[in-house]
């Protein structure tokens, strides 16, 4: 693991000097600001049951679907397309260090993008006369949820990037996997065919993987070890598969 | 550490197949420390594959590769610290500055931070990159990029340097610089380079290894190869006179001497004749005396120096021919 920090600082530096990072951040903040303004407009029209933070984070899937593929599709696919993976892996670094370095850098960017949305809540607190609009429970719960679920989402993106040397293919693969995980599992949970007794274990598994249900728990302040374990184990699995994928491509080059 | 006298590179019975295609078939060779060896072969001969196996990037199907006594298969970490590798087409990150890139690579190659900056300066100087050290790699010309690749390979001063086509796509002036650079490593590092450019190899390398279809078809110093592979000398003669009597005259001088090509007579009646002999000794004097004695007018006689290109063509052709006739035999033996 002694090259991990070298690789991570290299990746972060590359992110910081790349114009695409700033374009993506601006677009992200613009889009999220647009959503946030929309939410606040609803509050001016009629009183609502839940706090703005709750509604805001409920829409987490929207940026996840677009931002995660864009942030991660480049990381391993580009290395392989340019052939720099060959020079990288012939130095005394291991594949694990390379994958973890890229993953951590992508996750750091993901988290800092979401962190920047904290500004919206600061502005709201500073300029609104109604303190009820800022409810710290859902706000903190929402950010914890974003941080924990982001681990898995970014890991899926890195895995998708390890599968193809084409960035576009990697991006689309990542989008499909995330959509399957977030929306597909939700749809399965509502499907009636799983209600049969014989399929009860499958139903239990699908219920366990309901990301929207996890979100509800997090914003209510319930940080369930089972949920955290779901994201941690999913992350570990996706990263192990990424490492295996990079190594397998090397063997069958 | 292993015994200091173990050769830099030992390859024994290396086999690599891709999806049923044999890229490297039973390749064996040894490279001594400090030697510069050239790897020659037509496209698809298995040069790049062999080099990738040497670096540990690709696993072999069978056979053993040892770098300075360390097995590539069982001690990949030790081997990676012993090599500097520049792959085919020299892939470089587009959006880094030259000095940044070398710093990053130096850290990955475990050069202590304290020694890294002076070493980078040294390498930049050696590769004549000082002027572009703050330029972005993506904006450099091909010659500079190639030198950045070489600088990166020699950065950690590894005992073994593996370069896959370091002079591809360079102009003659840049080739000269790269050649001097490689020659400058002689004695300090073991260098293995592959190339299509034969004069290149001939000038820089101590020893040449010609491979075709994954096998070594000839090896030795360029001079040895000429003797061994071609096994005959060629003379070029421009003459006029009783040409019909020439073959008999040649046999009288040396039984194996014969005409291999003959041009049409030019306006003044002179003919260019190419002669070849299986003897390697000089026959020029005997030839001249005999020709003058038989009333031939001579304008020129020269002994043709076969180039490495002729050797290369002869050696690869020989291996194609060998493959065509006993096609069954080697497979049955395996």
C-alpha cells in the first residue's frame, strides 16, 4: 500500500488541473440549485409536511444517474485506451493500489461536489426568517446517506470503467447498473409475483436492497448497521471485481 | 540478492499463445549484463509479446524468464524494481508536464524524494529535455515524446532496460540522438531494444537476435550473422569483353564462383555482373588478373558488403522455408 498515496495525490492533482472537473462541478451546482429553487418555490405556495432538506435529498438519484458515470467512466477505461496502464503496472505498484487510488480520487470529487450543495442550506438559513425551514435532522441524515451510498455508487462506476476501454460504453454500463440498483430494485419490491411464499427469501433480499427505504431511515436519524453493511460490502465487492477485471484483461490481452 | 554473476536476462523455452495462435514458440536466449541487444523480426514475430513477458505485464504459458536471477513469474515485485520499460508506441499521459510526469514516475519507482529532483535534472540533461521540462506532454513533438519515454525508462537507473521500438516514427536527426542516448548506456545497463530499422540495430547493438514466428532464427553480432546466415560473398563487376567465356573463367578461379545477375550492355558495351562465391576469402585480385589476361576491359570491381537487411531477409526466409517443409515434425515432437 505504499504507493497508494502517490497514486491518490496524482489522481487528485489531475482532477484539479483538468478543466472538465470545473465544468462538471459548475453544471452540477447549477442543476442542483435549480432543483433547490424549485423546492423552495413549492414552500412559498403552500405549507409542506417535511423539511426542504428531505425533499432535496430524496432526489439524490437524479444527479447520481448522471454524475457518477461521468466522474468514473474515464478512470480505468482511459488508462487502457492510451496504453498507460502498461507503464503503470510495470512499476512496483499493484493493481489493488491503482484501483483504490482511482476510486478514492473519484469518491473525493463526488463528496466535494455534494458538499458544495451545503451552500444552498447556508444561504437559506442566512436569509430566511423562518427557522423551521432548516431542520438539522434530515439535513445531517441526508448528507450521511449521500456519503455512505456514494461509496457503492462510485465503486460501481469504477467497475464499469474497468470493463471497457471505451469511455462511452463504460459510462452507459455504469448508468444501467445504477438504474438497475436504484430503480430496478424498487420496481421489483413492488412487483406482486415476489409475494408468493416460495419466493419469500428473494423478497427479503429485494427488501433489504431498497435504497429509497435506506434513505428514509437515514433522514429519520436511524443509522442502521445493516444498511451501512449493505453499502460497505457492496463497495468491497465492486472494487474486488474491478481489480479482477483489470487483471483478467491483462491475462487475456 | 542473487549471485552477482547471474546474466541480466535468461529466457528458457518460453511459450505464449493467444486464443490458439502461437505468438512465442519455445524461445530461449540469454543476455549478459551490460550488453545492448537488438531484437529483430517481421511484424507479428512475437517481439512485443516477448518484451511484455519480460516485464511481467503478460504471463507466459510455459517456460521461465529470469531477470538478474529473479523469476518473473514468482517474484514479479522484485523484477519490476529491476527494469525500466518503454512499451510500443510509448504511451504517455497527455495532460501532464514533463517534469511532473517524471516526478510521479520516480515516486512510483520508489526513488527517495531527496534523490529524485537531482536525478530528474540529470535525466532531463541526458535526454536533452531541459528546454521542454515545463511543457505539457500532449503538446510535444514525437521526438520529444519518445525521449520522455526513454527518460522515464532510465529514471530509476534499473539494471535492465527494455524498449519496444524506441526509434519508430522519428526523423533521421532524432534517430541519431536516440541512438547516442542508448549507446551512452552501454556497460552500465543492459538494454534490449526491438526495431524494424536495421542500420539502427547494427550501429547500437552488440548482439542481434532475429526472431520469426516466435522462434530465434539467428543470433550473434552483426558480423557473425552476415557470415553465418549468408555464408557467401558477393562481388560486383562492370566489364566489357568476351562475356560468353566468363563462366568458364570464373570456375577456373574458384569452383563455387558464379554469375547471379547480369545487366544488359550499356551504350559503351559495358555490363554489370553480380558474382557470388561460397568462399569468404578475398578473390578480387585473382579475379582481376584473370580478367585482364583474357582481354576483358574492367571499369569496376567491388566486393559487396551484405547489410543486416540481407541477413534479416535471408534469416526470416530460411525460417519460413523450414516451416513449410517439415510442418508436421515440430508439432509431433511437442
